[in-house]
C-alpha cells in the first residue's frame, strides 16, 4: 500500500459519485434509477481499477465474484452504490459510494491492530483474518463530501446525554429494544451503511449498530475510514471484522467511539444477543 492507494480510493469514490449525481439529475422512475446507478458506478469503478491497478483483484457487489481474489495479495472491495433504495428516493442524501483496499498481512496472527482479539477456546472456530484494510473512502455525493483514509477525519467531541445510535431504516436489530434496558439510547434511522458510519465519524452520532444482513462491501470502506479516524470497529460480540473471505457475508457490525466500545459490547451481550453466523 502506498499513499497513492489512499488518494486513488478517494478519487474513484468521488468521481463515481459525480456520475451518479448526473444520472439522478436526468430523472426516471425509482427502479430505473436504481438499476442504472448500480450499473453505471460498477462499470466505472471496475474499468478504472483494471486500468490503474491491473494486478489487483476486485470484489464488487455488482460484479461476478472471482475466487482468484482469495489468493491475491491486494483486493479492492467496492460497493458502487450503497443505499440503492435511498438513491431512488427524491431528496434523500443517505446513499454512498464505497472503495476500500484489503491487503494480505504478514502478521502471524493476521489480526488488524485496531480490532479486539478473536474469541479463544472452543468457540474460536472461525478463520482468523488473513489481511487488513489499508485504504478506503466513502463518498456521500448528495451531501457534497468524501471521507477518506487519505486525510483521516477528526471526530468531534460528543455532546453527552443519551447515546445517539444510528440504525437501519428497514432492518434495525431486534435486540435494540432490550438494549435500551441497559443503556440510555436515542435511535437514529438512516439509509446506507456508509451514511450511518459517516454519521459517527462526523460526530452526528455516537455509535452504529447493525445485525442481520450485510456483506463485506457494505462495511469495508466505512470501517477503513472509521478506524483511521480512531474509532472502534468490530462485530457485535467484539470479534474482528474479517475481509476477503470465501463467503463475503458479514452480517453484523459495531462502529463507535473507542471509549464506548466496552460498555456497548457489554450491554449488547447483556441484552442476550448472539451474533449471526
């Protein structure tokens, strides 16, 4: 990874976002816009990465998964249009473009330094991470900015009071009602995963909690930027987020201020939550 990778991730996410804004301005039915947006952004990102990083593999939500990525030393993990639903709704700004770079790690443990240790003992049956996220960018085109590891954001101080937790508009975790018994929460529904992570990174929320359905491309870029900004990122049981896995399903996540990680993880466990497989 070089500084150019940070800049490339930001450049590609921003340019894809500009193209999506142009497409959106042309109008059309919501379904047409969503399909065209997915296709437009994916084709642009795939072509640019093939040209500018020809030796790297790509895992994209809109592309065919090539198993060769599992033996690659560098894999770009992209979501060409995160928040497709919101993109098709006039006036909504909570959609994003994600571009992240994963690289093979020489660390014998394979654990990214920013994540907590994997569980030990009989329950430690999952494959340990084989690499780390080294660069990433989340473009929020309708909000007019890009969050990137090229210039890690500075997270504003928390205003205090109830914990502001961003959650899915359509699939908020079922355990959140129970979680409210262990912590004073204000829930903030938002669209894309990138927009939710951005809310935490920009100090508009204290935590992002999700369980029940995501893939690597939903969280890779947001996690890369969040970690670069000094935030905590893990699965909801505290174990490491693993990328470039044979099955890209990665269904749950916690992104929050580092000081909140232990109390939130303890409260999630106390709420009787078990992470999805």
